[in-house]
């Protein structure tokens, strides 16, 4: 159809046929011979200047990015050196004896019936903090208190059966604001219900103490609430249930905090003080506590609810 010019002359083809069609130069050096030196390429001065300028720009951009990241962290996150004690001091605390919470709002309203808070607790490890809070609640509300023993418990010490004292003035049930029933029962941890038919129990001494203390109607800001919860957990899991090393660390932290304020969080009694004081008394570490902690414990024990619970420890 059409003719193409041959790539090799007929003489080259004839010389190598039939072993190969055509030959190419050898790309491999012979054994024992040195490799030829690489060809030296000349660097364009303008290209070299451009590369140096690019490296300088990238370096400056990296420094600017680091500075912007530092500024954004200062704006978006709190300063690590900020002392939250100043925030706590300005928080509004309502004294425990001025006003209370709306019990119908907190516990629900049952027409014609007294709302009962029922707590199951093991007499082998009585929840002292709940007894202190009960005494504090009695200063605020008219409470119908009762203590019972479940069939799962063989015997209960006499002082625990009378931990709420003697109610000399018996009044009709509807004249009380709140019912508080403690049942000594073989349970692994304290349990509380205030709606027997519909709710799951609240478990754990710390959780129950938080709920009962909320009946005082005190309001805290976010920082104060977080610190209170942290001290409650520390008291339960490290002071009460932790090792001796953990207790020592907590006592040092408490001593530092109490060096800045009269109570663990701010200048008013909170549930953190109640739970921590009870944990120290139950573990027997109160006598070895640092000076600020000792002073704080005496302040607690000067209050009637704490001194009444002290009798249960004897």
C-alpha cells in the first residue's frame, strides 16, 4: 500500500542475522572497570536564588503559624495560672437556713400523701454523710423520720437504731413536709428512692448525698459545682476506699485548699465538706491530718449535725 524507509541498512542486518536483528551499544561496564564520573550540571544562579528565597518564606510562614496558634490558645482556653479561688469567692451562696427548694418540684407532687425518701444502707458501714445531711434538713423542713430493720440483717447496734433520735412530738402525717425512712439492709452500697413504684434507685453514698443536699436549694456557678463534685468523688474513692498513699495525697490537697478558705469550696458549707469529714472519721485518719484540715474538722464538729453523728462513732 505504501513504502517505509528501513531503519537499518542491509549490511548491518546481514552481519548479525540470524542471531539478532540489530545490535545496540553495551550499557554495562566491563568487570573491574570504574564507573564513569557523572556529568557535572551547571546550577543556574537565578534558580539557586529562587530556592533560597522560597525556603526563607516557608520559615517565616511557620513562625507566623506558631504565633497565631499560641494566641488562639490564650483566647479559647483558660489561663493555666488562673486561680479559680477568686471565682469561687464571688459566687453567690445562700445560707442553709434562709430558703429551701420546692420539694414538689424536686420530688414530684402526690396529692393526699407525704413524699417519702427511702434509703437502704448496710449497718456494717453506715453512711454517716447521709445522717449529717438528715440533721441539716431537719433544721429546714418538718421531717417525719423513721428507722427500720430488714429481715436480711440479723442484728443492728442500738445506736444505729436510734440514729435519728427520739421524736417526742407526734403529729399527723399530713403536717410534715418530708418523710425520711432509713432501712438497715444487707446491700453492697446505699440505695435511695423517693418514688417507690416508678423510679430506679440512686446508688452510692456520694450520689445520694449530692441529691439530698440539693434540697437546700443552693445555686452554684459551673466552676463551683465542678469542684464540689470533684471533692465528693475524691472523698469516696480515695479517702474512704483508697490506699494509704492516696489518702496522704488527698490530705495534702485538702490542707492546701483549706489554707485559702474556711471550707473546701468557698466560704460556705457544702456537701463536699460533709462527705469528706465523714470519710476521714470513718477511716481513722483524722488524727494524722495536717493543721488546716484539723482546724476545718473542728469547725465541722462545732455544728450540731456533726456532733450528733460523732456519738455513733464511739
